[in-house]
C-alpha cells in the first residue's frame, strides 16, 4: 500500500514515517522543503494549492494529514480551511482514505475527561479554527464523499517532538543543559501527554481497520500526570536534582510583548490552569493497547535526544 504523509518533517509526521518504514511500507513524504528520510519518497508540494495537493496524493492508498502551521491565528484562519478542503478533494479524486491528526483545542476548557463525545466548545481563536476545520471533514464524511478518521492526541512529548513540544522546551532541554526545568502556571494540576511513538502506532492501527473509518478516535495516551512528577522522572533518569520554576500568567503576558509565539500561546493557558485529562479508553480497549508509561516514554525520549546530540543537530531532527 502507498502511505502518503502530508506535513512530513514535523514531530508526528516524522514518528509516523519511521514506524511505517520499520513495517516495510511504501512511504511518500510531502513537504514544502523536500524533507526526506532514507527509504521514503520525497515530494515537494504546497498544500495551500489544490493542484499541488492533488499531485502529491496521486496513487495513494492512505493519506495522513499531519501538517503543522506557524503558531499564528491569522495564518491558521487563512490556511487551515484551505488545506483541509484541498486534502479532501485530492483524496476523493485519488480514491484515497484519509487520517487527520488533530489536537483538542476545539473542546475548550473541559470539566473532567476529554472523550470522543466531548462537544466542541472552544475557549480560544485557535480552538475556533480547529473546530471549523474538523467540522469541514465531518461534513464530508456525513455526505459520504470520503472515508476518513479524525485521530486526536493530547500535548505531545517523545522522539521528534522538540521545537513544538512544551515538555521538551521547558523540561527536557533545560535539565539536559543543567538548567532548572520550567512549568506553566501550576505544577500540581494533572495534564495528559501523548507519546509520539504511541500516536504514530495508533494511526497505523486505525488506518488498517475498515471499521475504524468515519469516526473520531483518541490516540493511546497514559493517564494524566502532574508537572512536578513529570519533571522528577526526567531528573531521575538524568541523575540530576529535580529543580524547577513555575511561570505565572503575568510573566508570560509580559514576555508576549517581546515574543510573538509566546503572545500567541497566551490564549491557550487555560490548558495549564486546570486539569487537562485526555481519555483514550475507547482506543485502548478496542485494540487491547497499553500506552507507553511516562517512565518508559521519558527514558526513550532521553535516549533519542542523546543520540541526536552526539552528532551535529539539524532541523531534520529538531522538529
């Protein structure tokens, strides 16, 4: 089968590509830069162009939409609906199945667990955009114009999740450089993190089962953990003291005046102010799958990072 990854080079696109290649699958990597991995076919395309998207999807059996756009609401509002519509049209034209890797922004602040039946109630501009994009795909599924899966994950950590991963930026990177770890708002609230390898394996399992299509699934994720415990595990693995500081909203708001990415992140701080509990019970039960424990996931992440740090770093590894 031909597996095409739209958005190759990102944290999930990278993890997925490596898992597919380990299974000896035929993989095409679509990016604007020509990103490549040994054993896969690189393909250059701009997914905001319907013509280029159609070409990139040609002859594909399964297409994975794993695009990561710059963290900017205006860019999201312009490009996300266009990319989704182009992808749907391209998949319909090629008779390809679609797996859309999604986040949980559309749920907004949730009291209790986030499940596949949690209603859309966005608490941010980005959440409103993600709700709109998911709804576009859901409408096409209802019209039977496409066979597709929406596969959602919590915040990511693990191999390949660096530049776009808060656990990497605030905890792994700092501790590995002998600095204090950092955490947002409250280190005692519970927070779910999806391990990148689990997310990749989860999408592969879903894509292989006909009965999983035309539904939303939560990808396998361990039970929520508090920030202090997460930091303590990293420090223990590294043999360091678990020193950390907590960044409050005022500090982040001030920093946002000097850094656009921080400013764009400010509206998402509700995810750190309250418990953020992502539930993947449905997936775990259906596939009899046990998500990677945080201890094992953190160990494997550090091994991955150490292996990459032993050679010159490039954007091919820091994604």
